[in-house]
């Protein structure tokens, strides 16, 4: 199955958190927070606005970029047993540059 975001949205594969251990105590999955970083899988179409004062989303981000997004943003979707998050442009905080 293939999914393509509409308007200025992106589909992100959340980065998995490494299992943490403090001393000899393992932190259970239930206490872990939702990840705020992920890799872009698909970028939606740019919206046409006559007097646009900002760059188009496709000029800023591309497939494969890693981003930081708001903690409780987006809509979680499951496609072919993989979890993704559908995020709008306004919830993207930064692009990770290495």
C-alpha cells in the first residue's frame, strides 16, 4: 500500500527510542515518552497561495530528511504493519543537519 500526503503535510517514520537502563534498573516501555524525531517518508503537495512570503515545503524538506516535531502533533497511521505519523507543516520544528 502507498500513501501520499495532501497539501503541506509529511509522513514521518518515528525514530525508535533505545532501551534505557539506570544502574541495574531497566526503564519499562510504558514510561517512555513518544519520540519527537523521525525520518520523512513522503512530502505532500505545496499549497498555492498568491502572496506567499515563505518557502514551499518541498524547497525546505525532502524524503530522507530527519526532523524534530511537536510532542503531541500529527495523526498516527499504520501501513503494512509499520507505524507512521502524518504531520502538518506547522508542527515541524526543525530539520536535523549532520
